[in-house]
C-alpha cells in the first residue's frame, strides 16, 4: 500500500473540478464540430472548459493502466494551464502540479509548453520533464483528433476559465 506525502505542494487555485462522462463527451463533440466547421466555412473557433478538459483527461488516464498518474484536475488560470494530479511511484504517492503555457508554433500547431513541475521538495530531473513534454504534445494532438492536420491555429488563449482556440482551414 502506498502512502501519501505532503511535501509543501501548492494548493489548487479553486474548488475541485467534477469529472463526468457528459463533460468528456462535450469535449469530444466540440472537437468534431470544430473540424466540421473548418470544412464548411474555412474557420474554426472552439472553447473548452476546465470541467471538459479535466473530465476528458481523467477518463483517458483511467483507460491507460500503465500511467502512474491519477486524480487529474485542470485549472485555466493566469493565462496558464495548471495541471494537478497524484503521482504514484509504486511505494509513495505524491501530489504534483505542472504548469503549461498555451502556444502556437511557427507551423500553426497548438502546443502546451511545459513551464514548471512542482512535487514539493522533490526535484524533477530534466529527463523526466522532457519525457512529460513529449507525452503532453502527443496527448494534446491526439485529443484534438489530428485536427491540427486540418487547420492552422491562429490563437490559443485562456480567458474566463476557458481554453480558446481559433484558426483557419489549411
């Protein structure tokens, strides 16, 4: 049985975000609608809520038994994506906070750039940070259902607890 350590991890910036299959389905529906919209009029605009993102990620994590991450919470605050979760090393469970900056690369692809990882007093090695960035890039593109191949992202921003994406068909 793993134990939970409290090593000075930062507090979450808001109340717990509920996880639901409805909110995860809403996320998936918005992605499909955005792709269809781009096919019709050449433009796309979509916004995702904290609940939609948290629910989608939580259900994806439940389906992957090999990942040592559980109980995700995604807050969209201060122009950043703040990801909180529990990391299970096998013998101990640690709370973790990962901060991402939403960006658009030179090719017009949406990206979440890893800004920091906080596991309290435990330092996170650069190799782990690099691997996490690679996994986030892969998961983010997969979550958008390869829609990035179908449109060029013009803006990716956070406003009023929403992750907003706007772009044009390629």
